[in-house]
C-alpha cells in the first residue's frame, strides 16, 4: 500500500480546537494513517498543513449533527482535542458517543488534555483575593466584575468567544485591548461588541514572552487577562511577560475535574488501536549560547532572550543557578551527558510542540570554548537522524575583550593564550618574546604559577594586570608585580594581561650556539650538524619526535624551540647526560620535552607513537631500534647520524630489511677557524654522515 493510500484499520475523527489536536493530526499523517479533522472556523482550516491523508471538515456542530456524522461515516475512534474551556463542545461530543453506544454502536472516545504551563517562580496563587501578582477566578463573569474596580488599560487574551461578558460593563469596555485570531468570525464578534480600530489586535500565536511584553508596553497595559491555557496556549509566556513588566494578571482557571489523556497517553492509546508505531516527536531547537563572563549584564541581548524563552536549560551548575526555564534544567555540559539526555527526551517524552533547548557555554562560543566539539557531536546526531532538531550558535562577549576595554588596550596586536584547564607549554618563552599577552586562567593558582614563572625566567620587569570576577559586583582590576601574583590568595575567575617592556624578537630559525648549552663532559651534536639534521627531519606542526641517544639534549632543545606544539621525548641511558638534558630544558624555558632515562628500544614502550625520530646514538642496537620504530609507526620519518664507516655500513645493511623511500646519505665536513698568532687556520671537526629516509609502510619486517 502506498503512503498516499494510507491505513484504514480504524476510522478516526479528531475534533481539533487546540495546537495539540493539529499536532496529533500531523503525527498520524506522518505514520501513514488517514483520518478526518474537524475545525470550527475557516481560519482553523487555513492554519492546517495540507496532507492527502487528512480530510478536513469545517463548521460548528450541535450534538445531533455530531451523532449523524459518526453514524453515517462509521467512525470508530473519536479524539476530543478541543479547547479546555470549550465545555459545550466536549459535552456535545460525549453526548453523541453515548447516544450511539445506547444504540449498540461502540465508539472509542479519547479526551486529549492540554499540557499545563509552567508558572514563574515566586507567583502567589490566590482565589478572588489579590495577594500577589496573579488573581485567579472561577468564571469569566467573576473576572469581568473584578475588572470594574481597577484602573488602567486591559490586555484581553481570552479570545472572542466570551468577549460579550467583558463588554457588558461600560467601565471596562473602552479600556480593553483584545487579542483575537485574524479570522472573519473573530473580527465580526469584535465589531458586534463595539470593539474596533486600535482596540483589536488580530494575530496568530504562539507569542513569545518578549512579544507579549512589547504589546504590554505598546498599549500601556496595567492588567493582563488570560485563561489557564497550558503550555501550547502560551500561558507561561504571558505570566513571564507580565512579571517583567510588573503588571497584574487575572487568570480564569480551568474547569475543575477535567479528565482525559495527556498528549503522550493519547498517542499510546492510538498505537494500541491502530496497531502501528506513531512518531510523536516535536522538533527541538538547540541553541549553544555563549554567556560571556556569566553575569547577565555581560551577555548579549540575543542570549538573554534565548535563556528567557528556553523550555530546557543545560550547562554547568554555576551557570544555571539563577535561571528557571519553562520545563526543566540539568547540570549537563559535555556531549557524553547531553546527547543521551536529548535522545531519551525525544524518545520517551512526547513533544506536542517544538522545544527550545538552550545549552549555556562560558565565554565566547568561538574562543577557547567547548562549543565546537559539542556542535560537531550534536550535528552528527542530527545528520544521522537520531535527533530531530535544528542547531544554532550564539556568540558571547569574551573576558579578553572585556578586560581590554576596561584597561584601554587593544588585543588585535597581542598574543592570546589559555591556561584554563590545561598546561600551557613554554609560557615564559612566550612572554619573553611578546610585548603584550592576554591569558585566560582557571583561577588564582594559575595566577600564582604565572608569577613564579616570571621570576624563574628573570622577567621581573613585567607588569601583570589581573581582572577578577569581571562583570560581577566583586569585579577588581589591579596591577601586580610577578612577586605579588605569586602571593594572591583570593579564589575566583581571573583574566590576566602581561606587559613586557623588554620583549625580545623571536628568532624564526633554529640555530642555538653550542656555548648556550650546559655540556660538561657529555658528547654533543655540534651546531652545524644539528641544523642539517633538523632540516632533514622535515618536521610539521604537532609532530611527536623521539631523540634517541640525546646526549646533552641539544637536538631536543632546538626542535622544542621551533614550535610549542611539537612534543619531544629525549631518551638517554647515561645518568649524567639525563641530568644535563633537564638542566638545558629549564635553561631554555621548554616544557614540551619529556626526558626519559633508559635504553632504546625498551624505553619506547608506552610512549605516544612518534611521527619523527632522530637517532644520535644506538648503543650497537640499530636494527632493534628501527624494528621497534617501524612497529610503532610504519610511516615514520627517520634521521640517523654516524661518525664511523662501520656505522654507515650497519645502517645500509639494516635498511635492506625495511620498506623505505627517499633514502639519502650525506657527509658533512665542518672546519672552524682558530687564531694562531696573527693568522686564522682552519681546524677540521670529525666528518659526520647523516642518513635520512621515510618508512614506506605496508610491508612487514623481522
């Protein structure tokens, strides 16, 4: 059977006077189940989405007409999704079903109840006595009488049906601003009651809290009148708008003792009746919102509005504490928490309408934020069909831009780094080469560490400006010396600006002089050989490098200084040499070198697989070392230095057992001038061979 033909296991009739009724019809059509939808007005038919599986009947019916329709068309299931205040319609539907039952025709009757709206916190519920911002009334008549005794304009959002009850009293008629559906029927009722011109607001909802608030201000409203119309009727948004505007709300309560099924329960009953799974899912609108430093005054208006309109709020607990969404909030901020929650919400909680899910992200969503990772994870779920949602990102104001504005500094010509939740490599070197640096930190301990690093690196002339609790009432912006930074104890959020008046220009090439290394009696790869060997390695950003037989660590130090994103593992078996590598690492301010005491290849076990390796000493175990390197990464780039022909012969022999590409062997002969009297004579260093190649991958080796 084709989708267009539908499934006619049961004939279903829906009386749809609410958003839930229309949504239920859409779900049935999506499941391929044909049915009939009854709407009272022409406008009710206009707002429906056309579907070949849905037959629409328009017009009001008395009980007798409903009974005849059910009998003649042989309907087996009736769903009453009319408005909770349409008591007469519900009574007529029930009466028609009962009449047919008495005649021997059993028809399943399901009453779909509208979801109750979430009331803002702090609302005081009262009956007839106005003890807070909200007063509840049992009937429309009671509400209209109470309005006689108040002054100011009134926004009436109860529709046109009971308009006559309010227009009976001249004391309130001229102060009414009536919001009704933009249908001829509604407009005709307004005209009949003498409500016209600017007093009529003909618009189709739903209305956000911001839209309601704008209307309140536009028409200078003092009192808002609403029915307790539930979530899809925009009840919560009306209360929130009134709270923001500081006006009174008169609420006409729901009829007592209302029975029926929730949207979810109605769906489950229909699944039993139809014997078919029905996709009762609304779409989620997921917003990743950058909240800046955290205070509401430091957020963009767009983000503030998104939070106010949120049905569901997710984020770190400290971000959620001051907000109350319409439905619920949870302290989830990682993809591993958020995705299962949203999928369960979608699967187990029937959404009769779309939901706004706002995930709060600290700072700016595109600046040292977890937003990108979460966005990619959610996007994958959406594209894979596991989440039915749209995905949006709203940027925030970063603490960097805020602090820069406070101290009158620019940041387009500054270096910007983050110490927040991670180790920042070679920070002292960065400050040494930068006149201006902005730093994001995790708290006061990072500021203490910053001060200690500056003192250790003899950068005591640097000035540090700390921004504490930026945008909050406790905000403090202070200048400190490195020594003062090391002694700060006040816990909280810090952003730092470091100004170095003696910043050195960063060297763009490697080439540290031999004299700059602590050497003692340990052999060291000489400067010219180091430079050639490093060039032959052909390093790239984020490379992982093994320096095997590191000696004084001169090659490791040179490589580490090229980029902070390169990680070097310096392997050395000589304990005295290991101590020298550590000293040279500290002297040059490098944290991206890990020194390992031990022999290769045993000491390679457990290390991250290298992308490059420099072998300056093998201890006679060249073949074993290369075998281990090949197993770790069959595409590794290798450079080997040798000082004897025997070593070169060993290398040539070993390489025959490996798939290699781009093999190259060069000899370097370096001579240095030395003064002898008034002459300069050249003194030759030992010749060095450099063998460079890349593993070809794909083949096994033993």
